[in-house]
C-alpha cells in the first residue's frame, strides 16, 4: 500500500481493482485490530464497505464465515470474547434513541465495531478509530483512503 501524496502522515491510500482486493484490505486491517477498536467505513452506496467488512470478519473468524450486509438488520454480530465483532449499518438511523436501541453504545470500547455510515454516531464516534473512505474510480475499481486516529496511529502500517 503506497502512501498518498499530500495526506497526513497517518493516512494511506490505495487503489482496489476488484472485490478480492477490497476484502484483502479488510484482512490487513483485521490483522491490526484489537478488542474495543472501531473501524469507521465511509463511502457511497455500493462503494465496497460490506466487502471490506467481509474480508475483515473472515480474516478474524475463518473463510467459511457467512457475512451478510446489515442493511436491513442494522447489526450483525460475529464471534465471541476477544473476537466479538459488531458489523453495523447506520444508514437508516435518524436519532440517538435508535442508536440506544441497537445497544451500540455498550459495544463501542469492548467489541470490535465495523461501522458503516459512522457520521450517524455524532459525538459517540470514538476518537480512537480507523477511518476507511471508499470511493469509485473511473475504471470501475475503488480507491481506499485509510486514516488512523488515536491508538490506531501506532498500529496502522504506513508503507
């Protein structure tokens, strides 16, 4: 992964030509993740947020793990203990009350949380997090920009 030009030192950017490359980035992030971490997944609909989460979850729990989008369920739970992973899609969340009903406040800081549409968390979005922004390229691929904050700064590779 090459460092992006003109980005903060804790940010990296890379092109992802296809879904397996997006899943591989998820696996690389999973290798650095610890219990209590938050990975904020940003990008338009169809940008690859769930594919990245799939790669992350399978890297932690095994390739046979069935990973589905939490678009309608809002939360998908995987694993247990130190490998408890919450995959959350906040696209349809409109209020703090709805966030409380999900139980996400309890999971943040204890489980690994992969959060799609993290801006809906408002002030609940942890300062210690990894932001992954996925965008479209003209050739049909994606570009990922990964920015480490807080505790992630020392863990996320900047190769």
